[in-house]
C-alpha cells in the first residue's frame, strides 16, 4: 500500500542533493521520475568494469608521498581502503589484489616507507598481498596519528580565558593559534568539509579518524 503522504519528488530531491558534478548534471532533464534517475545513473556508472577502471585510476593518479607528509599518508591509506571496499561490493576485488596494483601502491610510498614495509614482511615471514599491505598502512597511519597528536597536559587551575581567533567562524572560540579554515579536510576556504570529495568517499569511522588526525574536533 502506497503512503498517501509519499511524494516521489521528495526522493528525487534527496537523490539530487547527494550528487555533484557530472552525475548531477546528467539528471537535469529527467524531472521527478525516481526510477528513471537511477536507471540513467546505472547506465553510466553501474558497470563493474567502469567502476573498477575509475577506482584504479584514482590510485594511479595519486601523487607519490614525500618525506614528512603524514597527512597525505593517511589520505593514501583511506583511499586504498575505500577502493578495496568498493571493488569487493562489485565483485572486482582481484582488480586491486594483484602484483601490478600492489606495486603501484607501494611506489606511492617514500623510499623509507618501503624499507619499513619490507622489514614488516620479513618479520612476519609473509609474501606481499593486499591484506598485508592494508594492515601495514593502517598500523602506520595510527602510529603517525598518535605521534602528531598534541601532548595532553593537565589543565591550569582556575578560569581559562578563551578568545575568538581572527578570521574564525562567528561564535567559535579556541586557544589555538592555527588559522581557521572552512574545510579542515584540505585546509581550504574554497568549500565546506561535506563538499570535499575525499571526505565524501570515507566511511563514518574513517571520517572520525581523519577528523582526529586533522585536529578538527574540540
């Protein structure tokens, strides 16, 4: 039985607000037909081969890491984890879990990172594999997040006077000297965090980890 209060235009509106860029532009001429919207999107983006090509290209285009880029190391870890999860869902996990793609991912690491990974494999007496690489990346990401976290000191006794930062969002107060940015994900003023493509592609847990790594919480 159809809910008499149900309006298909609401579903289409929600779908449109969840899209951006080319996918959103594709739906401009379809109107309020929810099924037609999904059918049109599926025509272009539902083929597992197309999804796999797009996923592997995201990794290939990722610029190799440089020394000291702990933030981008976390981005690479999130990217590989996300790509793995998506390819599993479409039955194309083998497109990432092969020697060619593993070599590409490894080459994104710094020379020192590759040495650490080689020692990691040697200690565990394992051959290179996607699961092993994901485990290494995740462990390293957590270690770097802990290493770069601020040292927790006991708060001073008495009243703490917090002042608003110059250029900060209205009503936001902090005792930090870091300039306020609209998007804490890429430290840019061009957009808000929910419009940052990297954050959009992360799971809730991954977003929380990234927020902690970027010190975006109080």
